[in-house]
C-alpha cells in the first residue's frame, strides 16, 4: 500500500464494496427464490413431473448461456477470485459478474445440487473489481480489491462476517497484512449489515441447545471426524477424477452435460427431493431430529453423488452449501447410530449435525481454521468448540493423508492455472539463516574472508540465526560474507554466511 | 458511486418488498392449511403444512409451536421435542413450551426432566388465561406423580390445587385416589363426594371407601361399643366370604372361623378388651388366605379386606 491517505481511501472503498456486494447478494438470493417458486411451485415437495424435468431443462438453458455467452463462469468462483488476485491484477469482467449471477441463480433455482455462497463470493469480487476500475485505484490496490469483494460476497451469503474474513485470509490471500485485513473486515461487515437491513438477522440454521453430555462423547466426535474425512476423500476424488474427463469430451457435449446432470439430480429428487438445490431447510430439519439414521445416511450419500454430477458437468454453482449439507446429514447419522449404542453419553442430534458441517468443511475445502470458527459463528455457541476442534482436526488429517492437494488447488491445475496453494505455503519449510550458515566451530577462513568478516562487523552488518533467507539476501547485497551473531550475546560469533550459501539453498 | 447507492437501495428495497409480500401470502396459505388439517385430525399433513409455512415465514420460529402440536399429534415426538427445545432456548420461561416439553418427557423413565418442565410451566409466562393454564399444568403434574406412585409429591400438588374454591372436580377426584392409595378412606370419600358425579371405576372405589369408613374399627372418635360392633360385622363378612370359596386353604380357614364364631359376638367381645384385637389378627390372616384363592366379590368383601389388611399400630 502506498501512503497512509491511500490506505484510508482504500478502507472507505472497502465499505462501498461491502454495501454493493450486500445488495448484489440480496438480489441473488431473491432471484434464486423466485426461480425456484416459479419453476417448482410453493410446495416443499413438488410434483414428480417438475422434479424430473425442471433441473434438466434448467441445465440446458444454463449450458447454452455458459457456452455461448459466459464461458468464464464455470465452477465455483473461488479459484477465479484467486486468479484475479495473483494473475490478472484484480481484473474480473462485469460480463463474468452478470453471467455468474444469472447462470448460478438459474442452476440453483432449478434444483441443481449446488450452493449460492461461492458464486456470491465471485460476484462480490467482480463488483469490487469493477468499482476499483471506475475509481481508478492504483495497481496494487486493484489487485487486492477482488478478495475484499470476495469477503463481502461470502459474508452476505453466509450471514457470517467472521467466517468470510477467515476464509478469504486463509484460502485466497494467505497472509495477515494489516492494510488488507482492515479492508476485508470492513467490507464483510458492511455487506452483512446491508444484507440484514433487507432480509433480517435470522441465522442460516436454528441450532438446538447444546452441552457436552460426557467427556467420552469426544471419542464419538473423533469417530465422526474419521468418517467425515473418509466421505470428504470420496467426494474430492470423485470430483477431481470425473471433472477432467467430462471436460475432455467433445465440445458439443458441453451443451448437454448440465442437462444430463439435472436429469440425474431430478431422478434422485423423485425419492429424495432434499438433495436438490442448496438444501438449507433440510439441514435445519436434520438438526431438529426429523430423520432417522438410515435416511440421514442416504441423504449424505446421495448428496455426494448429486453434487458431483452437477459440479463436474460445468454447471456454475458453489460447493459450500452441499458440503454443509453432506456434513449435517453425516453428523446426524453418526449421532443416531451412537444413540442406539451409548444413549447415556450421546448429545442432541443438532450438535452432531453442526459439528458434521464443520468436519466436511475441513475435509473437503481444507480450511481448518475457518471450519472451526464458522461453526461457532453459525451456532452462536462457544461450548461446541471442543467437539468441533476434535472432529475437524481428525477429518483434516485424514483428508490430507490420502489426498495430497486441496480440492481448489487441484481444480485450478486442471484448468491449466498454477495458483499458489495456501495450504502448501502454510506448510512450506521456512528455511532460515541457521540452515545455511557455516558454524563457528571448526570454521576455517581464508585471509580474505577473515578481512571481509572484520569489515562487516566494523560496519555493524550482521545476521541472526533465526532470520529468513529473504532478509539474508538483502543483507548480503554487496557484501560477500556476513557474520551470524548470537541474539543474547552480540559479541559471540555463531557462524558466517555467504551469498553462495544462500543461493545454494534456493530451489 | 456513493450517489448511485440511492437508486440501488430503492430498487433492491422494491424487489425485497415484492418478494416478501409473495412469501407472506404463501406463509398464510400454508399455515391456514395446517390449522385445517390439524383440526380435521390429519396431523401428519398438518406437520408438512407447517413446515412449508415455516419455510416461507420471515421469522422461522413463528409456526414452530403449531408445528410441534402437529408433530405430537402425529406421534413424531422426536421432531416435536427438537422443535420445542429450539423454542425453549429462545424463551425458557414460556409456560406453553415447558408444558409441551413436560408432556413429551413424561413418557421417559427419568421423571426429573418432566417434573422440571412442569414446574417451569407452572411458574412460567402464559399469553392467555394464565391462572387456568397454571392450574391445569399442576393437575397434569399431580396425575404424573400418581401414575409413578409418588403419592407425597402428588399430595403436595393436589393440596395447592384444592386450597382455593371453587373445587376442581378433576383435582378432587385425583386427591380421592391418592388418599385411597394411602389407606385414608375417610379423606378419599370426602374428596370424591366433593368431586361430584364420578366415572364407573371411581364410583365403585367410592362405594368401597364409604363402606371401609363405616367398617373401620380403628376410626377416631368411635365408642368401644361401636368398635366391637364393627369387629363383629367384619368377622361375619369374612365368614361369608370363606363360605363362598371352595379351595382347600379357604375351607381350612373357614373351619377356623366357624370354630371361633361362638366367641365373636358383640357381647363376648365387649367382655374381653383383647378379644377384638385377636379377632382382627385372625381376620387379617383369613382374608389373606381366602382372597388369594377367591378374589373379593362384593363391595363389603373389598372394604373388609382394606380395613383388616391395613397396617395397624
């Protein structure tokens, strides 16, 4: 960020982005609702004819729009936002925004098994990008404006600003920069306030009261994490295996792939209408103990299949809501089974469904911190943190053990884009000076080197063992050899480092 | 950009208002349909209707109570409990929510939850007719205690219910049962008398209780002559019962009673103060033997059994 004044302007722009994103998300939700009511009618369980035909015809229309008019709107929108940040200097075209809005609303409203959050994220990012261009923001600010809008879009869609901020920081930006963080927070808050202004502050789910029945119950949550990790793997493997194969089919099939996926989802919907669309109302009902374990397990499995079909067909739409749906059903099923085995230590089904959502979020989307805070924010219940942490961590570890790269990273590579993987960056081994220095013990310096070292010490140029190689490179500029001193005893030489030592470490 | 916010707000506001009026219409339609279905006894359909109404309602808690009633009527108690617990988390002092939760909890082996919810309902807030609602909740709790054999607890609730006039007939009838189970037949008869017309089973119990009061030799305030008369009357009822019973054990007992009969007259009993107690001990044993072989037939038999088998100081 340039000057302090620029930073302040950027924060004001972030608020503006939040308000516009909030308005866009409100309209997006209304559009989905209107399309659903128009196409399916007012009953919660529509007639069989509509269930079968509407998603297929909707898929055909969506595919035509995507292929002919909006080719950039395929997929969820998360990677497109990352691409805007890392590749296109924050540029997302208004055509993409309009296309994403229209096609996602039609796809979700017509019953495809996808969610509105990721598209909201991309719409927010796109609006922010357009706003940045109109306001002629400097290049660096323009780059960061897309994630700021993404946070606003996601916050309004989830009605959860903390989740949105954490997700964007954890998965899109990947670092905690004060300037960007302030803008992201402000835009998220502004968008949620705008959204609540129009739609009220009703949470996504009504969460039943919860308390940990017995410490041993944490074992059950660990089991949920284990199973959740397994289900996450199945889903990710299915998507990542089938998606490139569907894309490799002749281009004329792109017109009918979403229609076939729609027909498939509709066929499932004849018996299980719950799997169609985002399915939030059914998550709510699962949390309130409406379904038996068999039904919950069936819904979990069918949602995995239906969402895979919808997503790999190239239909625009998000994975957040299906992930939460799958997790809620899985959590409910685990609870219902556990209740039969150990009723005395089993908590309410709503708690397991809630934890299940976080578990699948950690397992599929591999955003562990976001997954924990999302559940706390959605439930408004801090006491659920222990089960969430246990289950999410287990699921995350299982997923990581058997699936090397996170889903969004794989999807980006399948699209031929090398976006930085936040997970890989988090886990990259941070090499420091102590890894490359020559230790003082047994050090044999030439006369020239001894001279250079004395010069550096006289000029008060030195390094500490824990400093990064990046710092070392800057210090070593124009100085071939630098002493490495002890932090507690600056007179004590612990080693020396030369430019070649650092360069020898470079990948 | 800032100026453009104004028309943007106006447009979105218009769209939201349009959508909201449509949803409001749907919400009312489904809620009315739910009420109709519930009134017609189609509880399952009513529950689905209320689910739909709830999906379109801006405040999703609005139909939760109606939905809970429909779910309870449809026998879907797990769902009803979850809906009610959600309502409870929003309003833990709600009388009606606590009452419904208490009703669901009464089917469970652990009584503590049910009693806790019922007491919360009694102390809770009610939108309409709070006095009557609390009274009714306390009566349900008393009934629950009676069902579980917790007579002192039931008695405590019934005492409160019957403290103020007018007398609640259902509470008085229940208090009669509690007193009867306790062996306090005089109080039982008094409660049942206050309760007015009784159903057939309670009416039979009332008859037995009245007879037991009339036969009780340990009743306070009776003269020694009356006591002797009652012992003699009990003896004759027991003898008659043994004569009607053909089992070998009853026959042996009848022989014992017949052998004792010449000494169990009002005159002989009056002469020996210990004879009445000895006779009552014999009657206790005789009733036990005879009624185990031949159940009591007449109201007098039952009244006599109640009197002689009651623990005596």
